[in-house]
């Protein structure tokens, strides 16, 4: 294990880098870019435990389990020192503020990746999905096909994210896996984390890194995420569940009795339970 430290005007941040094996293929896993998204950190720690006990059969596995440790100590999305969203400023700047220097250090660490998977959280009421710009890169599409989680979503592609810039600037096979959190800040959704861990081992089996025959399952590919919105404030009562398939115009719930409709055909990725809702 190595520790990478960056400093700016006497303030420092650091992250741990765990590396197992050598040579190609080179698989990199990052987590904790947003400090309050901890299910991904749990998965990264499980990967570290696994490869500490089972060396890769070939290639290199590198894991950065908590990229933004200062934000995680405060259990917040952004860096507490400069207020930056770390996943909007890649590839960073080693002469900028602390977050920009941190992004530059992570960018440098992941430069040689053949596979780059960044682990995030999508909120308590979501379901796991793979997020990528698969239409822009056959490398990315091939990577996503080999991750046995049910849903692959196309990203809107905002620049400055580790996975979008890795795809576009360095032509790497990169994606995010979004995972539900537990109930409240700092809580892990362990069952979903275990599902993701198993899926990542399955991916690595397709590369010959992990022993065993790949099962060969692939996700279903969907377009970008769309919000179903209401202009009312009131009691939200869902009529669907996450994972349900819906048709455009279908009533998916009500706010104080007024129907809320699905904006498009698709699958429900996130659905809050019975609650008081605000407009939007």
C-alpha cells in the first residue's frame, strides 16, 4: 500500500493506493470521490481483502478505496476546504486548489488503466446501475457488457468526471457503477455492495485475472435518466416500485391525489416511498 499526499498552502489531503499483481491487463477501481457515498468504499475494501488473500492470476488490480478522505471525514459530497465537487474538475491541476491537485494526482495514478471503474452512490431509494458514455466508445460498450448488473444507463456526459474524461481524453474503457446507500449518511447498503463485489469479480474472470469460468450475463442498455416531476407540494404516494417497467404517460403515483406520469417508456431506477414532496 502507498499513500499519495497533496498539499496547498499548508493544508493536505491523501489517499491510499493498493496494487496487486503486475503487467496487463491493468484494472483500476476508485471509490469515495464524493465523501458521503460509502457503499462504493465498502466494495473497494472488499476487493482489497479479496486480493490480499488471492493474488491475480494475471495482470494488475489497483484500488483507491477513499479518494476524497477529507470530504468523507465530514460526510459530505464536496471538499470542505475549497467547496469543489471533485468529480467535475478532472483532469485537475497540480497548481490549483486542494481538490484540483487531488484530481490531478488521481488522474496520474489511473493513467495506465485498461479498465477503470469508479464506484458511487445513487441515493437510498435507487437500484444499482452502470453509467457510461457507451455510444462514444466500443471499448466502453464492451466493458459494460461484461459487468453482470441488470441495468446500464447512458450518461449525459458532463465533462470533468473521471470516467468521461478517461474515455474521451485517454480512450480508456471507463464507467461508473452507482449503488444505493444505506439509511442515512455513512450507512452502507451491504447486500447491494456484495452484489457489486461479485459482479466485479465476474468481470475480472473475463480477463483471466480471477479464477473460474465467466457466467456470461450482460446488462440491459438504456438511454439517459429522466425525472418524473410534479408542480405540487403534498403527499407523494407511489404506484410503482424501483425496477418496474413503465410506459410513457403511465401514472406512477400521485401528489395529494393529482397523478404523476412517466415521461418516457423505461425502467424505474429510483422511487422514494410514501412521503411529503416538494415541487420538482
